[in-house]
C-alpha cells in the first residue's frame, strides 16, 4: 500500500479510537496515543508481509500474539479487534489496489483473535 494512503488510514483510525474510548487517553496519556500510532504502523507492516507472501496466517499469528501481549498489559482483546475492524472499514474507501487484499487479511486476523 502506498505510504500516503497508509498514513491517512492510520491517522483516521487513531482519531476514531480515541473518540470512541476516551478512557484510554485518560489511562495511558499522550504516550499511549503515540504508541497507538506506532502499533498501527506495525499492523500495516504485518499486512504488507502477509499480502506479499500470500499467507494471511502471518497477520493472524501476529494478531493473536499482539492480543496476548496487550491483554497482559491491561488492554482488552476487543480493543485489538476494534482497531483491526476500523482499519478494514477505512480501507473500504481507499483506491489503493491492495485495499481489498488487506481487508480480507484483516477479517481472518479478527476471526483468529475471537
């Protein structure tokens, strides 16, 4: 996915997350928000890898690992699912040729976490 499209989706998703869950900002502060941006870049890195390899399980395995890591730190698995779903939904309006591939990979990742 091109960098500009990727950044646009990440910006929109992080804004949406913090609007939907203001308690996250209260709990983790601006450092947590910076981490959310960083995490979303990692999500896209793993989406890129899974797409290039043609192996959605690369992203699914990452999603399960991430969920285990974050729940051990006090987050809820639904926050990860919500984040992945928000990326999926934002990709709906993207004209990037990889968008639909990423959406399919995201859905498989969400199923693996559930």
